[in-house]
């Protein structure tokens, strides 16, 4: 957690912040447009501010906006957000091997802040979990710095977007910068042939099943893609992959 | 702001916490079959693609019917730059900047 001096005095904290800066302009533009979009959709500035500060999840907020303004039941809004956030649950399964070295309150207090970018940069910086406590401290310090700068930048940008909502036309589409940041992250993850297959199958399935309610298309896409990749792993393609 | 709105916002905040911590909330050992271990190679990119790809190719609830959409060209230019630049640093930042440099003129200027 970034309030802990053991983390923010550690050199890895700074490295984590430096890495966040590589993607920051996209994240800030996305945060700004999420703030603008909430107010322009008809939410009060107070509600938009509360959502920004409490939810801290651009894709879930954007999915919730039309449901909120249409007066959808609360369970529909929460279930939709859960499906949109399913990718974080997948990330948490991977992060578990790093996290279990820490007590639960520490896991939860940093876990809340781990957005897409933070997960990808963290596992890139630390491909294997450390066995010793020095290495684990370095991991936690890096993750804290990486999450801290992303969080503070997102919050400032979103609040600015709420204030400037009347001045920034949504039609400009500046929010597309957030999609592009995720496209860059997808590219950085697609470094084996089967991962490219995974991307393609999941993308196609998510579009094909887009008509499902509650964003269940995301659940369908993950299941279909992992199943296809696990089957393909057994075939000759996997052998080529191993030898290339 | 009504109580129901506050309740919904707080509920969504809880969803953020629960999904981001999902598999490390409990202290108990997690049975981890080998297929799940292997699936972890492919699940993160699939989960992200399932959110991102529709953002690029879906319009009004279905697959777009025209190729004249600035999102396609912006995303293609951004991804193209990434693979051109891969391994030389700042690839993701370049993806965002090159993608927006293609997207904005087409979208704002051309109206795609």
C-alpha cells in the first residue's frame, strides 16, 4: 500500500511510477473523458464525483452510465459491472502467487488499486514471484508506486472532466485514447502464437455474443478462448511453438 | 443525489474491490488443477480482448457495417506502430499517440 513508508521509501516505488508514465497520457485522456461522459449523460456532478472516487474503474463506470440514467435495477447494474470487471478476477488468479506472502488487509488495500496497466507492468517487471522477503518488499514497493501514480492521475483527470464537462465536446472522442492504451497493452501481451489465437477468439466471441444481457458476452468470450487454446496446445501447433 | 444512487455507487466500489482481489481474498489454499495453470497463459489476454475488441468494431449494438470508421484506422495504426517499435521502449505510449494522430483527423475532421 502506498501510505506505507517501507514501500514509498523503497527505490522500486520510483521505478513503478516511472513505468506508469509510459502509458499515462492515454490513461489521463480516458479519465478526463469518463468524467465528461458521466456529466453529459445527465448524472449530477455530485454523483459523478462520488462514482469517480469510489469505483475507480473506467470501463465499469462507462458501462453503468446508460443503465443508471435509464433507471435500471441495482442488481442489473452491479452484475453488468462484475462481468466487465471479470478480467481483473483473472489477473488476481495470476497475482495470487505474489500476494499470499502478505497479510489479508495488505492484499486487499493494494488489490483495489490494480488496474489493467498495473497488472501488466507488474508481471512484466517481476516475471517470477520472489521467495525471500527483500524481493517481496521490492515487488510490493514497485506495485505501490505503479498503482499510486495511475490512481492519482486518473482521479485528477476525471475530476477535471467533471468540472469541464460543458467545455469538452464528447464528439471529439478523446476517450478513444483509453481504448488505444488497452490496445498497446494487448499488443504487449501477445508474444506467443497461442496468445494471438486467444486474443482473436475472445475478440470474435465477444462481438458475436454482444447481444447477451449483463455483458455476459465477456464471460462467454473468456471461456471459449481458453477452451480453444487448451485444445490447440495439445496439437502439433504447440510443438511448433515450443521449438520456435 | 438520492440514497439509491449512493447505494449503487458504493455497491460498484465493492464490485471493484471484490473483482480485483477475487482470488486472493481468502487465506485458504486454492486447489489449482494443471489445466487452470495452463489456462492462465491465455485467460488474461482473452479477458482484456473481450472488453477492448468490441470498443473498436461494435457500433449501435452490433458489428459495424462500414469500414469508414475512424476507430478501425486509429487502432490499426496504433498496433502497427507497436510492432514496428517493439523492444525499443515507449511502444505503448507511441501506440496511443500514433493511434490518436490517425483517429482524431478522421473522426473530428472527416466525420467518420
